[in-house]
C-alpha cells in the first residue's frame, strides 16, 4: 500500500531527510513543500539549494519517482495523512524572551494551516527542534476548534549533523519518537515506527513520552556544545601554561567514560542550532525559576563567545597590536567542513571584528562564498571573495584558518609563503595544519591551545 507523506519545510533537515526517506521507502510517496518558491525551484533544478556530500545522487535517483518538491502547501495538507514539520524556529528577536526564547510564529502558522486544510485524520510530526511542551500548543490549536478530525501530534527530533547528513540519516545511531500514551497516540507512534523499520534496526528506534522526546533533543545539543566549550576553555589555559590541548584532549578522551569525540579545540562552535537550542534551554529553566541551571548552560554560550574574541585578541597581539591596513585571508567561512552553511559561523564574527580593526579581508571557501556574501552584505570595510586559496593568499599579511576543509591541509605552503608579506602569520583556528612544517618554511604559527611557533 502506498503511504503518502508530506514534509513542510524544505531546508537542511527537510530536504536531505525526505530524500533519504524516499530512497529507503520506495512504497512511500514523499512531497516536500515550502513557502520559499526560490528554494523549491532550486530543489527541482540541477543546482540544489544546499551542499551536502552524497545528497545530489539520492535526489537524482528519487526526484519525480517518489520524491516531489512543491509550493502547493494546501494541496499537500489535503492529500497526505502523515505530515512532518521541519520549519525553522529561530531565536526570538523581539518582545518577551528576545535573544533567548524560540520564535514559534512559523510553527503556529503551520499548525493553523494544517487545521484549515485538513479533511481527514492526520499524524503531525515535529521534526524541528522545539521547546518542551510545544506539542501541547500544537494539539490545542489542532483540537481546540472541534473540527471533528482526529490529529495526533508526535515528536521525532532530528539528530543528523551537516556535512555527514546522508550517512547520519541512512545509519542513525538512534531514532527517537515521542507520543502521547493514549490508545490513538500509541497507534500513531506505531505507524511512524513502521516507516523507520524499513531501514533502521528495531533496537535503534527509541520510543518515549512526548515531553521527554522534545527535551532530549535540546539536551543532546547542549551536551555536545558543552564538550566543545569545555575543551575550548582548557585551550585558553594551555596557551598560558605551555600544555598542548591536543595532547590533553587525547589523554582525557582515552578514558572510555569520557570518550574521544567532540574534543577538538577550535575558534568556537557555529551552526544554526547549538546557540539557539542552548538559549532555548536557558529560557525554559528561567521560566521554571531554575536560575542556577540556567546560568550553568548559559556559560556554554559565553565561553564560545569568549573563544572567538580571544582568537581576535591573539591575532592583534601577535601582529604588533595593529591590524589596520593589513590584508588577512580567512581560509574557510562555513561553520564546519563539507557544508556551504554559514549560519552562526565563527567566521562571521571574526570577519566583522577584523574589519572593525580596519584590516582588509579576503574570504575564501570552496562552497560557502554565496552565503558569505549575504552574511557580509552591508558591512563596512574592504572585503573581497576568492575561491582559489592561492589567489586569495597572494599579498596577505596573515592567514586565519576558520574551517577544517580537508584540502587546506595539503596546500603548498612554501609557494604561499613566498607570495605573502613578511613576517607572515598563520592563526590556525582549527589546528589542522602541519605547524612545525609551516614554521620551518618561515611562518609565525599560532595554533589554538598550543605553544606558538615564532621566529621572533
Ligand atoms: P532551514 O531554515 O534550512 O529550513 C526551514 C524551512 O522552512 C525554510 O526553507 C523556510 O522557508 C520553511 N518554512 C518556514 N515557515 C514555513 C511555513 N509556514 N510553511 C512552509 N515552509 C516554511 O532550517 P533547518 O536547518 O532545516 O532546520 C529546521 C529545524 O530542524 C530547526 O528547528 C532546527 O533546529 C532543526 N534541526 C536542524 C538541523 C540542521 O543540521 N540544520 C539538524 C537537526 C535539527
Ligand atoms: C549539530 C549536532 O552534532 C547534531 O547532532 C544536531 O542534529 C544538529 O547540531 C542540529 O540540531 O542542528 P551540526 O551543527 O550540523 O550538528 O554540526 P557539528 O558537527 O555538531 O558541529 C557544530 C560546530 O561545532 C561546528 O562549528 C564545528 O566545527 C564545531 N566543533 C565540533 C568543534 O569546534 N569541535 C569539535 O570537537 C566538534
């Protein structure tokens, strides 16, 4: 029997998520809708709106077969009984909770739209990351007017990471499905479990109550970000004590209770979710008067800001306390490797701060220059964009490595050094380069959390 599935929101989650679902479940007909007509047109074109390794192949296999991208939201709601909602819920910029709470207006709009256009029972699945109890608001909107139609709301948060989205979706470590523990809630849950069972082993499908599911997603992101802030805080101490943060992370991570992952010191974490989700958690704690708990999680975000500012101060200090008129190349602008996404990328902060110091910047990235241009629109200063790193680096005083793109490791640094202004500096915000070799070539090298290698 054909299963008709709709996904509202064709972004970084909706697009890859539904492409993998369509590939794994040929018996499902999957339609992805969005209010952004340009984004839908891009999904239907040869040039997809997001860069994600492996995505294009899957879209080419499934698009027009059992995967469809469309702007016909109302028709989509009418014709499909299983509806994933993966619209964005960014941090509120106005009113109560501004800068902290989730802005749920896209979400509520979607709920009202589902209510208005439904003619048959629906299972509505929260895929977006949302504050605990959002499902209750959703239920109240859907069930409040007595339309006579049965709506079941499930929480099924997404745990994929960008850059590895396809592998994460094909082989998830777990799939979490939260439901109401009523007869109809459990039945809806079983329907979704059945879909995932097509490609996910049963033992990896976790079921829980709906509030645990909503909260688990916020907590998972908070824990991940907390590890990065923990190692970044230690990187500051390493820089004062001649310890090497890489060696410390290795020694600490070999304890199986701690584990080695997510201990890579860096210029700071970025991405659209960590900061937003932690602030959301902080807001929730404050709402329930848990001030100490709120302060604990808020510090994870504060350390991340501190780490980015520290990176700038280190550059300033190393380059004789003035960056004015100096040309600095940002190698990498995406918030991590293997994505073109620049949302909340530390590179945006670094670029703005360098311009404030009156430096000239050259931005280079293999996949993120279009987004970088949008991010820097309207920012005053001398900015240029150059895809080829060798062209970008010619005539520069310093290199700031801000994204851990694999290709940066194997650049010809001898050649690059020759074309740069001396003394030439490298600030490796990702600790990916061969620092000793760069030093031997003649660079002054400043890693994160390791002793600098300088010729002074
Ligand atoms: P996104 O901004 O890339 O995509 C959201 C899409 O929803 C946009 O294309 C927007 O136009 C559309 N939209 C908004 N309101 C709409 C409406 N009323 N009707 C139809 N479409 C509408 O966001 P994203 O990165 O895909 O994230 C979506 C959610 O998933 C967020 O809650 C995020 O926290 C969560 N999440 C994201 C990731 C990730 O890696 N990006 C991973 C896990 C979870
Ligand atoms: C993160 C989570 O890893 C996903 O599980 C989650 O689904 C997703 O957020 C979400 O909810 O949006 P993502 O932001 O795509 O995924 O990428 P991560 O690999 O988590 O990296 C986030 C940031 O932390 C990047 O800027 C990365 O460079 C940085 N990072 C990561 C470090 O600085 N050090 C590390 O050791 C690991």
